[in-house]
C-alpha cells in the first residue's frame, strides 16, 4: 500500500523488461504480483507528473496484466470502455516512456486511440460503447474465418446506459463467442456474499464445468423439456449461491461467472484463461477497488478520480510566496451551481437533473441542500432528457445539467420529447467549446449546430460569469425549452450580481463601438475579441466594433440591421464548429434579409482538434486575440 505519491521515477526493473505484451507473456506467472506492484508505483509517479485520470487505472492494474498475459494481443482484441482505466494498458503496450506526454499537445491521448497504437482496438471517451464494438469485432472475426478472441471491459457505472444492454441482448441473440468483463468497483453493483460465492465462481469458470455445460446442451437439445429443466436448475443454483448478481445476465443469455477478486492475479489468470476458450457469450464479474494501492485514493475515490499535475517542491514554495491576494476566479460550473441553489430557494418547482456528473457540473452543494429535488440518473442521458420532459408536464421547472458532448446522446429526446412538445425544460450545457487535455471526445463543438435547427428552443451564449448567471435566470424563467452553453474552467473574473436579473431575450449589446468591421462574439471569447480590436486599432488598420451577441437563437435582428448600415465586414466569433454554428445563423439572416455585407466566420475548423492545453488549442484554431486579429487583417487585404 502506497501512502504518498513518489516524487522521483521509481525503480522498476521487472516492468522495464516487459515493454510489450509479448514480453509480458514470457514471464512466469509467479512474477506477476511483483510486476503489478511496480506498475502501480510507476503509474502513481507518471500521472503525478502529467495530471490525468487516476483512480480508475489504479483499480485495474491486475486485470490489465491478466488480460495481456492470457490474450494474444494485439491479434486478440481487448476493448476498453470510456478509457479512464486505460493508463496501465498504455504502459504495458509500448508507451511507458511516453506517459510523461499524456494529455499534452502532440503527446499521448488521454483515452484509447486507434491511430496511436495497434493495441488500442477502439477509440473511447464516451461510456458504454465497449460491448457493442467488441460484438462487432467478434462477429467480424466469425464472418472472416478468424480465430481471434475478443473481450470487452466495462465498468459498473457504464453498465447503467441502455446501449450496454442493447449490446448484451444482441450478443446473446447471436450466440457470439466473446467475453464481457464487468469491472465492478463496488459503487453500483451488489456486493459478493462470501466464500461460498467465490468457491462456486471458480467451479463455473473451470474448464471441466464449461465442457460439461456445453456437452449437456448438445445432448439435451433434442429433449426440450429436459433442456428447460437443466437451464432452470443451473440458474436457480447460481441465484441461491450468489444472491442474484448474475440473474439478469443469465436471463439475457450470457453465462455469468463471478464475482471474483479483481486484484488476485492467480485467480484472474486462471478464470480468464478458462473463459478465453469458452463458446458463446460469457460475462465475468470482477470486484476491484478504485484507487487500489494508494491509501488516499481508496479512501476518497471520487476526489481522486483525476488529479492535476503535482509541481516540484521548489515551484510550490514559489507559488505560495507570490500568490495574489485577489479572490480566485469562479469556474463556470460553480456559477451554475450557485445560481441553481439560489433559484431553488426562491421556487419550489425547480428540479435539478444530471446524468452522473454531480461534481463536474457544480451540483454538490445543491445535492446536499435539496436532496429531494436532486436526481442523478447515472449514465443515461436519453433518460435524463425525457425524465425532465415528464416533470415539466406536471408543472415543474426542471434544469438538466449536462456536458455538451454528452447531450449528443440525448438528441432524439431533445427533439421529440422536449422541443416538439414545447415543454418548459432548461439545459445548463457545460464544457461548451474546446476542453483542453481531454481532447476531441469531450469537446463541445457541435451543440449549436444540432440545437439551432429545433423550433421552440432558445439558446444563450454568455461571455462572462455574471452574464452566465443572468442568462441562466432568463432561460429558466422562460416558459419553454431553453439552453445556456458555457465553457469549461474559469471566466475573465467578472463581478457576479446574485440578485435575479433576467435579460431581454434575443438582444445583444455593443461592447466597443467602431466602424468598418463588426466582430459579433457569441460566448466566452469576448475578451479575445476586445484585445484583437485594440491590437488592430493600435496598428492603425481598423477600428473594429465588438458586439456581445448573448443569443444564438433568437438573433438580435434589429442590432444586426443597424450594424449592417455602418460596417462592410461582419466577423462572427464562436468556440464552436463553423459549420452550422452561430456564424451560419448570421449568414442565413443576412441572406434572408437581403443584406450584402461580407462575412468572415471564425470558429473551430472542419476537423477534430487534438488534445493540448486550452491556450494551445485556441491558438491552433485562431481563436485567441492574435489569431482573430490576423484573420481579420488577412481578410481585409
């Protein structure tokens, strides 16, 4: 058990001998526990140097070793769900020394990435995809005559999504040879009931039992009554012994094995080795501890879900000495959380909903103060949206806190269940725009494109923290579907007025008067727009007008018409895909209104922007002050 994170690179002689799984498989089995200890210590150190997902990887060290030890990877396919737990996998698959680049620009991705390694069989980022992808691979192997094996690893939290059960059902229907490993960190699924359960789990995973089970099926297929009796008897025994953790999977059509200790390498290697050769769909239930081996993470698995980079002692001292006395800037998620609590205190109709992102969405305080009005529906975005619609039908005023990239999963429900029925549901859309080190899987780059086309829905894009609070209040008071999109992290540090101050819907405001060029800003890039305008003015090129549009839908038509008479070039600015975004909305309006002003649309280009720091990503997209000014100058010339 480690109690502190190593400050220096640990001594890992055994780990250094196994740069790839083929070398791992040359080790004697009794060397694997020592390898696990070294791998865990290296993971602690490397993650502390870079920041990143922490607890999940520590919890699957033994499981990762066992999988690569038993399976002939990369020929055999191991599909990781979400990818939070894939750091040990990256270390064992030729990327150990590159771990110090993870989540940095041009370095390793935070999640499995097919372009990065042949061992990364499927890209991840969103949850609950592994079983579907693995089933496709397993079925593909069957259709092409390949004998490769396929295993999907999915966490108990990801098992709450409907997609996972759709895949389980289809796998059972097809009778496909594959293994699903349910990695249960004991935060969602029922616990084991003791030694008898473990004893029978070993029996059910043994080669002799599997052979007897499959042989019995073949014998009894011609006797339906006997076959049915045998199946019921087996299911009843498993239910009796295990207190039904596997009854659901057995009823779907999987052979359920477990639960077993996910940190016992001997048991893991034996069980997985037996199941590798089993026919039909298999599900192995393993218990793990999130943050295993690091005492603080075991005690606080939520707090240690991810960590930031730990600075050297000298830097930390310097930071303390030079620390400013000003109050720290608020994160937009905290602005949302504070507004949510204040609004709930004023109106009993407010109900808050989140699909498993309480901490990330700033809802911890609300959950504590209003537990009866707080609903965490787990990783079930579709359900979250329609659940909110049902609440609205009963006269309540639900608020759905959801990341932009996760709202994509609830799009059908947003259309059919909320906007089509014009129901009073407010969406607080977090992580709108680029998200830095998590990369394109988590970027909120498309919400305006897929929301702007929906009737009845109004969409706000605040430029700072105070405006975010005001627009949240405005949208919540609006008697219909409404959305406020705001970015990850902090804003410019504006003073927040906590009094309810709704703004006029569909009205923007001129922040810097000018001429010739009008910069129409939508969202959090207003400060960059102001700086770009000042740079252009200082260079004597142009005295640009800067407008805080506030609303993507409805647009401020009156203001745009007014600006059109005095400006030859409209520059739209948004931290969003250019295609179908706010700039497209302005272009459509100008065309419909018969206005012939030239346009320059600045946003995220037609590409997935790879991970890096937020500053690097903005610069890469030309969305910082220097990039905005350069784009305008190029267009004018």
